[in-house]
């Protein structure tokens, strides 16, 4: 299970890299990742609703 999760995480990071640019908000990145994780990978974002966490990714700048 850990290898599968690691592969999925790697795919998400590869997908989102071109979107990480000045001016793109962390909220926009979250939406892009959420749509990819749920729609393309048919997975559930681990952070989403964990102890009330409202987003699919955890980002900081």
C-alpha cells in the first residue's frame, strides 16, 4: 500500500509542477490537485477532512 501511495504522490507532484508559478494561489493549486487526484487517479486526498482540514493538499510559501 505504501508503494502505491508513493507512486500516486509522485504523479501528483509531476502533474502540478508546471502550475507552481508566481501569482498562482495555493487555493488554485489545491483545486487542480483535487481534481486530478479524484478525477484522474480515482483516489481520495489524504489530508482532506483529516481532523477538519478543508483542503486536498497542504501548502505553504
